[in-house]
C-alpha cells in the first residue's frame, strides 16, 4: 500500500466526525434563517445527521477487515485492478 494514501478506517472515522460538525453547523444556521426557510434548513441538518453512524460503522468494518488481513486499502481508494 502506498504511504501517501490514508488508511480507509481512519478516513471514514474522520468523515464521521466531520459529518457531526456539519450537522451542528447546519442546525445552528437553521435557527438564523427566516421562518419560511427554517423547516427546509432543519430537514437538511437532520439528513446530514444520519451520516455519522453509517460512516463510523463503515470505518469499523474496514478496520476489522484490515486486522483480519482481508482488506487491501489500495483497491479501496484506487479501484479494482
């Protein structure tokens, strides 16, 4: 595996934490928009709030496969050979 590529599990866990941050930012922003736009902004924040659990579990699965020796991260990032 090339050293320049991040590990898949680390990238997915970081993305999960980033999605939590994005959800909080969108939720706070929803409180600053007008009443007509607030519902849409809150729905957007809730939709993004669904991502962290999925991304975290994908990271855990990648980590388990890596430990078991069945995961080639270069194939994950570059594509099938």
